[in-house]
């Protein structure tokens, strides 16, 4: 009888311990309970956004109050989409691949005059490596008229990595991938211009996956129409005297990363500003750990808050003086992928390595303190955060079946 009772108690205890451990592990490091909700972007096998087509690449708050988002295809899927979300439901807007065949990624979104949404496209690294691609497009979507215009291919055979809008002059700037050319596109004249290759990118094969390092991920445009970006330069490093050999080289060539360049309006070629982003010593020339700007957002004092790729440093860049002020390394992981302002006027940051957990961090501009607030979920991998006017932060997830996580700030 005693053994029977013991056996009957063992199984419930094991089940209880399993669930308790699971819940504990999920909440350890999680954002405070009760503040998180989520909306599924993927619609399942019937679509319109199927599995593998819902990895969120960008989010942007529009004047109509909706959050507009873009996706890319993953796991061999072929379609990318525009959608919008109001915090409770998601609405599909357009299958962009259906409009522009061969485009599997919407890389970036920006807003222009008249609340028109502009975007750029690319495709899988594997396709770019095979050189079997027509090239990335620029496009415009008018939410009021519900119309889409294809603005054409920027560079044959090349995707588009990022873009920025000079809304005062009506010019889009973009960087092609993997070639790393800086282009402009004038919205009125429809003339595009190639300012040349900003760097020769590294082709890296890591665990069988091909990518190119060093191509700028962010463009910054100030009120004067000057474009800023970070990239690598070749530097000659002298060989130590004790290592010199007769007839041998007196120096060797290395890539040095995190150098901030600018292209002033009217100039023909980008120039080095003399400013370098914060980085751990010795890591700026490491081929595996990319060194550059991952995110940027305009500050109220004329500067720009920026987050780095490799080390996850937060810094402020002042274009007028090419000054960099390092605010420190926000947390132990790499990559400050995205920045936004909350209704509490604090700066919120999305951190975390690619293909790994994503964390929400907060920088108090008054006290200068940085806090790690936690993750939306212990398996969430996110690309972008954006805040709405009601104190909610939207996380765009980057998975086969992706959610928009919505975090309500404590009042």
C-alpha cells in the first residue's frame, strides 16, 4: 500500500517540477509579467503570409496610427510582404514578390513627403553568390491611395542593404549589397547616381553560410543633406623591426573598421571624417566580428544616437564636428540592432546576437544610466523595435513563424 501511494505521488511531482522549471526558465530574464502581448504575422499554409515569409525586417509608425512592417523570406521560401498592425491585429497589404519577381527580402523602410512609404529589396546570400539575380529595387507605397510604384533596379546583380531619405531635397540614398556602392535616386527626376564602391567587402563563409562583411548597414542624413556611414579602410601596418627579413615586405595590409565617412550634398566622393566608432581594442580588424554602425536615431540636440554591430556600444555622433561620445557597452552581448524613444523620453535599445535571444535595454538620458530590462520571450529573435504614441514598444521577430511582441511601458 505504501509503495502504491509513493508511485502515485512520484509522477505528479515530476510533472510539477518540469512545469515549474520551464516557467522559471522562461521568466528568468524576461520582461515583467503582464506587460507583454503578441500578434502572429504568419497566416499559415493558406497565406497570404505563409510560413517562412514572416521574418520582420523593419517597422515604422505612420501618421495614420498604424505600424507598417516589412518581411523577408527564410528557409527557402520565396515571398516578402508589406503588412500593418495596430497593436491588436495584423493586416496584409501586398505581396511584394508578386509585384517584383525574384525579390525575396524587403531590406529597409523610410517615410517621405506626403506620408509615402519607400522601401528597398534584396534576396538570399546564396543567390547573390551564384550571381543569378537581376538586382534590388526601390519602391514607393502610398497608404492613402493604396498604390505601389516600382522605382526600378539600382544596380544590376546587386541587392540593396539599407537606405535613407533626404526628404528636404527628395533624394533617396542607398547602399548595394554585396558590392557596397553608394547610390542616390532623385524622386522628381528619377535619376540615379553611383558614387562608387565604399569598400571591397569580405566574403565570409561561416558554418557553410556565405555572407559579406563590411557593407554599411545604416545611412544617416542630416539637415544639410550630408550622408554618413561607417565602413572599413585598408591600412598599412609596419612589420616589427625584429621580424623584418631581407627582401621581405616592410608592412602588411589590414582592414580597419568603424571609420565614419561622409558625402556632402553636391560632392562626388565620400571622405573620411576622422571619427571612429567605439570598439574593443583589436576587434576592428577581425574578419569574423563585423565592426560598424548597426542602428541610428536622431537626437534632440542635433546629434545621432548610434549602436554598434560587433561590441554593442552606445554612442552619440555629432555630424557638425565629427565628434563621437562613447556612452559605454550596454550589456554583454553584441549588436544594438535598433533604437527608439519611449513616451517617457528614454532611449530604448534592442540588443542581441544574430540567431540568438533579443533583449530590451534602456538608456536614461538624464542620469546616464543603462538598464537591461529583459527579453520578450526566451526564444525570441528580433530585428527591430519601434514605439507608438501610447507607450507601447513593438518588437519585430525574425523567425519562420514570426510574432510582433508588444510591450507596454510601466507608468
